[in-house]
């Protein structure tokens, strides 16, 4: 039996679907019984969990599992995002130890090897370090920049401008969340790694710049779209205007700067292995126009 968190989001849903399709028993973790109903109808065991921070409840949910998929969910309104995510990861570690689950796949991020200068990615670095102290074998999926992040500015693209805080010409790895879920599911099905930790650095089928993304949107809507760089000074007021806390806005500014400076990048071999997804970026972005 496998335990999957995040099934109401993108990656966890793909993980659970893939495991069920492979004929495996799956226990999904949800906070809302109504959202668990479709999974129960598909044959999954549904476990209600008020919060992933509840180490005792999570340990009970992990009991008897041969593997689990865990992720630290974002909270754009967090007053202190770093402290909040550390508390969640500490609960993960305690639950892993109590349940003795032998293998955990944890969603991390490109740049997860760094302790500083990476914005919200600092929290998954802490996650990697903290979970490494447990007895479980671990697979860290360090995912690239989500293609789905562009959904937030797709409406602007229809007007001919694609706003971005990234340098327009900077080519970076991007990946579809469905590829993240597929790779995580495969890791669970393959079983615990031979070593204590397996680090997968997951990129999409091709690396892209903001200009490349603008060109894809242009093809999809049938008009010219230009990537429009915004200064880093605009990150905090922009994010707070959308309801993000000052803490989160500051972290995102740090993240964009880290990308531009080349800090948020792959660690590479021999500490990590590179994997590419198969989703065509255009097929992902088409859903947003």
C-alpha cells in the first residue's frame, strides 16, 4: 500500500492515479471528505487529515505503507513561511520515524541543494536535510520551474504582453506537473533506492526562456506576444497586491534574483541524476488560453 498526499492538487493526483492504474492499493490524504469521495469511488482508501502538521495523525496514516509521496504545500498568506514549512517538515520526520515507512518520495525543487539565496526553495532544502536524518530511504524529486506557473499571466498574454520577472532571454528548465507526478509514481513503484538517498533533477522535455513561452502563447492565440520584463523591485508590491504576505513576497523576490544569478540551478552528477519529462510545453500552456 502507498500513501499519497496532495491529491487535491496537481502532482499528488497524478501519483495516485498512476499507482491505482498499476493495480496498487492507495491511501490518499485529504482534509475534506467531499474531496476524498471521488478517490474512494476509484478504490482508494481515504484518510481524513486536518493538517499535515499533525505528526500523530500522519504517522497513523503511514502505518503499514511500503512507500509515501509527501510534499510541503504552499501558503501564500503565511506570516512566516519559512517557520511554517519547517514545522510541517518536522512533523513529516516524526511521522516517518513512528510509522517506520521504508521509502518516502519528497517533492523538492531545482536549487534544493542550497540553504540560502533561493527564496521559498529554502524550505525544501530544510526538508531534504531533515528527512535525511530519519531511517527511511528517500527519493528527492527536484523539479524545475512549473510550466503551470504561467497560467497566472495567460490573460495578459492574450493582450500581446507576457509579464515576467525572469530575464526574457534566460533559458531555464521548466516542467509540467503531470511529469512530476509520473516520475514520483515511478519512483514509488521502483521501490526504495539502493543508497540512502536518490536525487532526481527533473526538467521538462525542453528548456525555455520567457521569450520562448511568449512565442508559444502567440502560436496558441494567433497573434504576436512579447515577453515583458518587470524589475525585481516590482516583485513585492505585485505579490502583495494579489494577497500574498510580505514574507512570501520577499521570498519570491529572492527566488527570482537567485534564478537570474544562476544560483537556482542543477547540482548535477554525481550527487543527482538528470531526468526529463515528456510533456510538450505547448500542450500544457494550451489549457490556459
